[in-house]
């Protein structure tokens, strides 16, 4: 199934890629072999008009989409983290079309987010049709080999290796059979790297981390700035398009994803000031594009940004040591991998991207040096990749695609027992003793005549000899305690365990909602711990592809 669906997805992606190139030639009057992001032969009048017109069209379509479908579109990372890999194919098509329109308008974003969304939504819908298990459905949502392991699934597992590799190979072969797409970049020959250069790669990684954080924060700053204008939401992409056009008049390479411009910079060497200006321009253009509402990702844009930043870094070093100019391409590749890994949050993807493109092992080690430094600084200092930063802005506390959705599914309502022993608060202790002899129950929950909860007590407490003198007159309300110790049916197991620890009790009643405190069941701490542990063990076993990971064999005699 993965092989067939991967082949279909590869053919579809190739078709969309060719469609975007054709639309770029049409909308920006490019030559038959020109790519938009190279900035060559782009009609300046269309640079001013197309982004704004495209933004206006996108804003109108987005407003109509929100009117008919109010929910947020779930992306692959969010689907795997919260929903067990379940995605809406219709919503994925909506986002894919918005990404296609954004790329056609020249927004400074890549189409990879659209590709991932469409491919993941397609695989997810097929998986739901065949009613795959949660673990298999999460694997189905993965978008590609290393990128998928690091970003979409959140970990490397042997269980996922075969289906993901088969789908990725099938998609690649399908795309190659149709059009033989060019490589992202081509660097001729092996590069000689001095041992001392690895220290410079570390420094480049440090600076790349700063570039990455500024780019991610820039998206949020752009959103806030446009929000202060108090313009209708559907006009914001058009406003962003106008600002993008102003930048593109001076730096046309900010238009589009950046694929064509990467090879352009490997073929030509610009001076330091133009390169530095382009770094700032690309950062601002990408932040404006996403912040104003254009749909797409920063995968391609971060590659170009890192490539240009590495070139500027090399030119700056050449002012002090001209011999370093021979390692110009090496610094570009290290910069590309470092910035992209820090923004996207997929370090190994970037390392293998360079290894695949160059086949140069010493160079790959240099890229790994910069990538590790940049990724570590961003992870420890900033704490987010671009996707998780966007979740943070939406109020979702996700740090990756690790499956935490099962915790939300394991609710108090699913774990509770529905046969609580309930007694009226007006009942005397003597009456309770007759109704519930010692040993017939463990805990009694006390409610008022209008079914409001007052507290609970152990049945043994009502049978204590110390209560005999007042048993005929004292009501059970006098021995009920901890009225605030309760749970709601919608709370998850983690919340329940925290409340057990807070109130230092072993059993708590369960209410349906917070409006009326009517008991619908009860939950014990022991059972909640048992179910939580069982689910943890089952998830870990499923991740490793083992059936009996936690089983214990017969002990030696």
C-alpha cells in the first residue's frame, strides 16, 4: 500500500511543481527556462502587481473557507501529536490550494508545506478507510524519509522504517520517471577543507542560530504589526503582498521559494554588501509572507537564507584571510544546513541533504558541526522549531510530533466506575449502618436532597464505636469530608493523578460538568495509575514494534 500510494504522491508532486513553474512564467512574464527566485528577467511592473493581487484573491478565498468550515486545519505534526494521525483530506486540499496560490503570487515561502499536507492527508484518508491502528495511522502520515522521522513522527523507529522507506523510494522513482527533476543544487568536485575551518563552522552555527530565531520571531512581529492596522482579515495578504513587492523591487530573489536562487549563488559570487542585504531582505520577506496570511512553509526559504548567509560569512572572512575564498562553497553549504536545521527542527535531514547532493564526507562533517551547534542553541535557548513555535502562538503546548493525544483520549469518564454508593445528607448514622453493614461498601458519597455533593467518608468510619452515643441523631453530613476533592468526566488521566496527589485521597467522585455537582461515578487512584502505566507500556511496545516488550519470562529455579 505504501509503495502504491507513494508512487501516486510522487507523480502528483511532480505535476504540481511543473504547474507552479508554468504559473510563474505566466504571472511574472518569465522566460521558458527561468525560475522566479533567481530574480532574472522578472517584469518589474508585475513584481508590483502580482503579489498584491494574489494576496487579495487568497484573502477572499480564506474568508469564504472560514465561513463554511470554522475549524483550524490540522497539519501532519499536530495530527500525529494529538489525533493519532487522523487528518481531513478536504482540509488538506484547502491548505494545498492556498499554498499553490501563495507560491503563484510570488510569496517568499516554499511549497513543501503544501506537499507534506496533501501527501499526509491522502495517506491518512486511506489509512482511515482501512481502519488502521493508531500506531500505523501515525506512520502513514509521514511525509518523507528523514524529514518525516524527525518532524512528522518525532522519532526514529524500526517499525516505521520499512513503510516510510518504501513510500519515499516509490515517490522518488515515480517523479524521476515522469520528468527527471533537477537537483536542488549541484557543486562540482570535492572541496578541500582545512582542519582550522571546523572552528569557523562552529562560529557559523552560532550566528545561524541567531538568524533562525530572528526569522521565527519575525513572523510573530509581522502578524502583530498587521493586526494593529485594524484592517479586515481578508485584506492582510494583499497588504503583505504590497510590502513584499517593495522589497522585491530591490531584491527580486526574495520572490518564491528560493530553489532557483540556491544554484545561482553557487554559480556566481556576489560581494559582501549585496549578500548581507539579501539576507535581511529574505528574512523580512519570509516573515511578512507568512505573517500576513500567505500559506506555505520555510523549508526552501530557510535553505536559501542559510546559503546566502554562508556566502556572506565567507566573504567577511576573506577580508581577513583571502585563502578562505577557496572554501566559499563549503561555508555556503554549512550555512544552508545550519539555518535550515535550526528553523525547521530537522538536523539530520539537512546533513543528509548535503551528503546526497555532494557525496563529500569531510564536507558533510563540517555541515554536521554547524548544524549541531545551531540546533542545540535554538533548542536550549529558544525552545522551538518553526512548527512548534506556531503551535505555541496558537496556545498548543506541543514540542514535537510525539504522540501525546492518547493522554487526552484516556479520560476520567472512560476509566470511572458508574456504581457509586450514594447517601442523602439527612440520613442518620444509625440509618446508614442498617443500609450499609460493615463490609458491604468501602466509601460512601454524601449528597444533599437536590443531589449536590457534600463530601465522602470510609464506611468503616461510620461503624466506629466512638459514634454510638450520637448515631441516632447525628447525620452523616457531620462525618463527610473533602468536598472539593472531585473529578470531571472530561479530564484526562494526567490531571486526575495530579488531583489525587493534591488532595491526598485514594478515591474521588466524578461529575459530568462544573455547572451541577451531581455524581455520575467514581475513580480510584490505583486504577488510574494502572491504566496510565498500561498505556505507556503499550505505546512504547508499539513504537518499537515489539509484542511483549515488558513481559517477564519464567524465573530461574
